[in-house]
């Protein structure tokens, strides 16, 4: 379990000068926030392959935190770079929201044809209320809301489904029952987006609306393998992810011809992420989750994701050709 102290930036700033007298700013930051976001100065990682070393280089977080997790479904080979640290979910949470609603459809509690109103944000001052105000928009059937939520990352469609389910509780409950614990959805999307500059994700690990990359790989792998949902519900999610219109410069950007990418992006202030299922022409499938904070610009964040995704694809393919099915979990992670 990742332990995070709920300390505001103002509190941290007031503590930083005195704490910095022993151990420098990075050590002071770690003590103030109860987590470590960088390796200690005397930490020297070891890698079992050039694949791992290359990924560690690409995921260097000197300009912000980067978390990566991936799983080759053919061999069971896993890679994780800070994959057990929490990162902002942003819109990658929409896969879990869709799955929770579709379980209700499978069980007859909800319907794909039931119509709900889009919930459109109303302008309000950040942090001025526990929930951002919204107004009702056009009524759409649930299957269209799911499609809009995944293919175009529609926030009003997402909040419509959350309201139909009774809020974030059913989503968290579904994830726990699926055995995925390092995940927390705490606010509707309108509130999350309105208040997203409250903390700087480069340095502060906010436990709200967050998950680990490893948890999101577990989610996608389970959906792909049909562990929890019916064939029809599984198809709805993966088909929409294959038609995703956001993030063309992220996971899909550098993939070779013949590769299919089903993915879902997430974007907030100084945050970019992409989770996806990558299938090669030979049928080999890998599941990846990449979360990037900081860096110099949105373009740089997207490029990091694209480069890491291609390195994962090539690395798993090379290992498969050599018959190397070993597992790897490296990098320096917060205490669990």
C-alpha cells in the first residue's frame, strides 16, 4: 500500500527550509510528503537485459515522474518502472467506469438503450465547492455515452454514466471485486477537471483519482481475457478503444505497420497518459500503461509515451525471438 501524507503545497513550502538543512531538498520533500519520487543518490539499479536498461533510460523522470507497466500476454513477461507508484488517472479511469456499467448490463440492472442526459460543466471557481456544478444536456442511450466516453473522451458523457450508476462508489466497488486495489476514483470528471491544478503532479502524489500503472495493466488484461464481462461487453470496450480518436501521437504514433492499438488516453495539467492493448501482425498481444508528468511541454509528454510504447513493443518481440520469458520489475519505488 502506497502511503501518502495529505500535505498542501503551502504547508510543504513552510516546512521545506528547515527540513532542507538535513539531507537536501529531495530528502526533505520525501519526508514531508511521506513518499519517494526519486531514487536515493546512492541507488544503483541493475538490469537483466538491454531491454530493461533501455526502458529505464526512456522513463527517466528527472523532469517529472514517469510510471510504466507492461505485460506480454503470450509469455507472462512483465515490466514495471515505478509501476507501483500512484499517478493521476485523468481520463484513463473511463475504462473502469465503462466496465462497471457494463457489468450492470450483463446482470440486468442497467440497459444499453436506457437514455441519460449529458452533464455539461457550468463555469465555477476552482475549489469553490465539493462538486463542480453541471447542467443537463441532450439525452443519449448508454451505448452512445460509452462510445463517446472512450473514442472522444467526452467528459459530459462520462459524468452521465457516473450519475446513472449513483456516483463513483460502484466503480470502486467493481474494481475491488475484480481484485484491483491500487485504484481510487473520488470525483466526477467535471470536478476533477475544474480543480486539477490544485497540486503539481510532477512532485505531489495525490491519492485521489489515482492508480498505479500496474493496476491499469491488470484491468486491461482482465478485460481482454474476458475475466469479468460478457463477450458482448468486452467487445464494446475494446472496439471503442480501437476507434479512439484522441492520442494519435501517443501509443499508436511509432507502431510499425500491421499493429493494432486499442487505447485510452488521459490528460490534465502537466500530465499525459495512455493505456492500451497492442496486437502485432503475428497475434502477439501486450498490455501497457504509461503515465508521464512534467517534462517541457505536451508535445514532449506525448513523445515520451510514443517512444516508450515502441520500445516495449520491440523489446517484447526481441525477447520472444530469443525465447527469453523472464520477468522484470525494476526501478526505485515507494514503500508498500
